[in-house]
C-alpha cells in the first residue's frame, strides 16, 4: 500500500513539474532565475556516473576576481537564486568562509542552494552554512549500504557522510533553527537500483527531503554506460535555457548544466557581464530553437536525456 501511495505521489509530482516547466519554457525572464556556478572544478571523488575525469579544462578554483564579478553582477540584477555547483566539490576549498562572506555581504539577499557530497561537511562547515543562512543543502549519496555507495562515489566513506548529515540536523535542533534545509538524494543507475526502497526508508523523517532521481547522461557523453539507449527524435522544449545560467570555474558560460566539458560556450565572464551573456546571440538562438520545438537541432541537446518529449520541459527537482 505504501508503495502504491509513493508511486501516486511521484506521478502527481511529475505532472506538476512537467506542467510548470512547460509554462516556464514559454517565458523569457529578463534575468536568470538561477545562477549555477562552479567555484571550483576540483573534487575529492571519482563518481562512476560523472565524466569529470575526462575534462579537458583545468580542474582548479574560480579566480577571486571572477567570483566577485559574478556575485556583484548577480546582485545588481537581483538574481533570486545562487547554486554553487558544477563539477567540483565546494567543501574542498580551504577558504569556504571567504566565498560565503562575500555572498552574504551584498545588499541583495540571495537564496543559496548548495550541492555537496557531504564527506567534508564537518562542524566548522556546518556552522558556516547556518551562519550564512544557506537555504538548502543537497547531498547525493547513491546507496543505502556502504558497499554500494562507495563503489559508485569512489573515494568517499558513507559512514562519515551519514554522520555529517545527522550532525547538521542535530545542530539545527540545538540552535532551534530550520535552515539549511537538507535534501538527501539518490541517482538511480543499475548498480544501486535494488536499494531505492531501503534508501528512502533509511532517510524518511531524518531530513527535510529525500528522493531518488534518474541519472543525466551528461548531454550524451555517458550514453550506453548504464544500459540506456541513444536518444532520438527530440521535438520537445527544455526549460533550462530560459531560467538558468551556468558559469564554470574558468569564467566560461555554457548552455546547460550538463555541459561538463564546455561543448556549447555561450559567453565569457572574463570579458562580458552576466547581462550581456544572458541576452547574447547564442542563448537567444538556443531559446528560439527550443521554443519552436527544434531543440534537437542543437548538437549538445540532441543526445541529452534530461528533457522530455513531447513539449514538457526539463525535469528539475524542486
């Protein structure tokens, strides 16, 4: 019975998200709704469903000057949401506090969503997240057991990650605050599909959100590695170019968060502003094609499994 209810909830949620993103895809906001940026391209894990080990671009932190320009531009435009994300691990930075301090120092208050593997999220990092009122921390684990999780997220220790998550919830209770919200996620691939129910049962009631998501084939670069088939005949609309802007650690802006190796560069923060990139010819053309139902004409979109057919937009977690 619980399984039936879960499937009904998932179906209702999927219909809601598809409808929302279909509407979003037909609106063009004057600024990005969300700025997804890579403070560092360095990471402490070699996840088997991530292609970052094949990156041709440098695995290094974003320069401080570019970071300040990015935050200043975002504050000027009053962009609602910042997502320090990309293909690096934020917690590997020695001076995490400097980045959070600068974000918090702007007059415009951002909604900050942080993605992390959680391995280095010790007490000092947790207190920084609380001090700077980070809205949500999204932690992907990818296994209910250490045997499974550690074979997928190579180099990490599940026991440490779980202890860090529970410590964050403990400190939140101790300080009587409800932030940052905590989402624990699970990227479903054949290696862990048998542990979905155990994973959901393990974390329900212990964190704010828990969920299992399908994996992105990273714009086709992972096609075939996990039993999936090549994507053909895309005629739908992806909502991502309409409300997200992605800037990697070298300052290059790319069309999509799945563009790990900068195949579709749409701007450069080293020489442009966020406003200029957002209204630039490359993004305008990508939006035109997707709005017309021809997103598949874009090389990077043609083999991507992250948007759906017919025109229902991208599947995004909320």
